[in-house]
C-alpha cells in the first residue's frame, strides 16, 4: 500500500501541477491530466526520440556544486532543467536543506553525500560525480533509496597517456635532473646515458583505456610496443600482446603500469620483477600507488639496475595541496626516493587537464540526462545497468515504466500482472546485490490507465521507486 505520506504527496502534486504556470499541461485541472503532470517530461535527446513529462514540482531541478564544468551546465540547460550552480561545496546542514527537493545533484570530490544527508532526499533520482572517484558518496545507501550514481572513469585517459609519453622522453634524456640543476645555477651539458626513444621497446602493463592510447602515441615516436594484460585485447597498430609479465619485463626498455588497484596488482612490480627487467631500463606508474613496491624500486635504482622512474601515484597521498606534506610521515621512504637521480615525481596529475575536465562535464551530464529522460542506467556505479532502445516519435500511447525494487523472488510476476492488460513491447531487468531495476515499454495505454498503473505499482510490496515516462 502507498504510505499516507505518499498519498499526501501525490495529492499535493496534483494541486501543484494544476496551479503551476509555465509547466506543460498545468492548465488542466482534471485529476488524470494533473496526474500526467506529475510524471517526468520527455525532452528530446535526439530528433528521433520522444520527450518526457515534468515532475509535479515543475521542471527537473538539478543542483551543481564545486564548480562543475561549463560543458555540463550547457547540456542541462539545453535539456530544459532548472539548474542551480554553486562554486563551492556546501556545509552539511545547508546540503540537507537543498537536497530535500532536487531531482539530481552534481558534485566533485569535496561534497560528502552520506547516509545522513541522503536520508533527506525525497525526490533524488540521480547523483553525478564529475570526477573519477565515488567514495564521497554512500553508494549502497543511494542504491537503497533508488538513486543511481554516475561518474566519469575514462574522460582523462588521453591526458594520462600524454603525460606518460612526455615522461618516457624525459627519463631517456634525464630532463628532470638537468632542469633542477639549471634552476639552481648548475650548467651540466651531458650526453652519456641519454637516449632517443625511437627504436626502443615500451612495455605496457594493462592495455585498457590509457594503455591503448599510449600504445598509439609511442608508435608515432618510433617505439616498439609490447603489452601484457589479463584479458586478450586486439592490438592497435603493430603493438604485440605477450602472454607473461616476465616476457614483457625481459624485453622492454620502458615499463609502464596502467592497471586497476586490485589484490592481484598490489606490488605487481617488486624485487623479482625489477630483477627480471633489462639493465638500465625505466619504470613508470600513473595507475595506483599500491601497484609498485617503492622500497624495492629504490633498491633497484641504487643497484643501477633501473636507470630512472616516473611516479604520479603513491600508496599515501596528501589530502590537499600545500608545502611540506610529501614527507616521511606520509610514506617512510620519501626522503630516500627524492634523493635519487632521474626520478620524476608528480602529484597525481596524470588526468588533470582542462580538456579532461571538459570531457568529464560532457560525459557525466550526458549520462545523467539519459537516465533522467530515458531511464538508461548503463555506466552507473551502484545500480543494475539496464537500457532499452528509445521510443520512436510515432509510438503514441506508449509508456515507459521504470521500476526500482528490492531483489526478492516474485516481484516481476506481480509487476507483469499489473502490466499484462497492455502490450509489453519490450522489457529488461537486472539486479545488483539487493537492488533490482526493471525497464518496460508498454503500448495501448490511455491517460487513465497511466494513473491506474502508477497506483498499482506504488502499492507493490518490494517497490523502492517508480517513474513513468510518456
Ligand atoms: N594518474 C591519474 O591521474 C590517473 C587518471 C586516470 C586513471 N588512473 C588509473 O589508471 C589505471 C588504468 O586506467 P584505465 O582507464 O586504463 O583502466 P581500464 O580499466 O581501461 O584498463 C585497465 C586494464 O588493466 C587490465 N588488468 C587488470 N588487472 C591486471 C593485471 N593483474 N595484470 C595485467 N593487466 C591487468 C585490465 O584487463 C584492463 O585492460 C587505473 O588504476 C586508474 O585508476 C590514474
């Protein structure tokens, strides 16, 4: 049964829909038409697809915090959403106030969307993390209240690949050391042990988004590329996949890591792996700080086995910018590492470019718009990933049902009983832990049917949330 609160909300939404000016359909006062106004508006994503109806509170309200990129603001404005943009994050009490009646929120890393905050979100359909990480959001609780979370894991792949390419050349030419020397007044023009990268072999561990971009750049520099990955991946250009890590280590002049942080990749390169590498080879890591055993790397450099290293990530990293924070208290080996020659150290900036920020804005805003307008959850980090192809413009009287529910036996039977008076054109359902998500397009539905379907679905026992798009 719908709770008294839900019935009250629905009645209030009828009243609001009838009195809102500027809201499509708000002129009608019939209960059915008013109910239609409570549904999300179809907003065309492309000319071929249908648009959605607005929520009862007017257009979809989205709050963007922490200077989310302009590209995202433009996309949301184009969708016709009510967009509020704030430069900074918000203290918890203000966030709690704001989150009460918005449908979507866009954040970066500083805004903490904890269970305490999310408990106050009554209409929140979706959260966009305009960054890579999502640990600032309580993902499980968000899923429990039927809120999908999206991020942008791959928009900065090119930026990382370019940094690594630059570092390969820099290590080969000892650029970091020459630059530090000259900054301190020392002229040291040397060519011994400085190399061109043309004709050398680059070994890429992890041939995913970043590794494969790098492969193309390295070949353009005239390098041979080998890669090792736990899955078989088609090579780009003339790169070659090798079947063991050892083979890659034995044959490469430069070894670079582009793997995720997993139990298997912890200390992936340690003393035995450095021993297996060519004498005078180089090591690079812009993946995760746990992937390289740094004390073992220090020993390999001291033994002249490894001729240099470029590191962008560390087991422990300072929480904020500032002088003096990269020290032995953070990682016990820091002072030993910084005293070695030909070591390029960067503060986790692999993906930090203007282009990446702009691409993140587009990627996350597009994912949020697609979820709001069509229910497509592909790419969500906390939610079952479900997608249905868009409705055609000529598909009259077709309603898309988005039904988020607890993952327990028998729910689909109940739901399909409710939908069975209509033609179910297509449906798709998936689960992720305790949460399941059903998308269904049903045709031959008239306006009064919609209210009935909504009421019946609303009364189902394991419902978390429902949206009907028409
Ligand atoms: N420095 C930065 O600023 C920055 C920016 C973006 C991403 N990253 C990090 O870079 C890494 C790679 O990112 P991506 O976008 O290319 O990831 P991805 O998921 O596209 O690719 C990772 C690849 O590693 C492979 N892999 C997984 N485990 C492996 C193992 N044990 N041995 C060999 N291969 C293995 C996977 O099969 C996959 O092909 C991630 O750790 C990511 O967090 C860092």
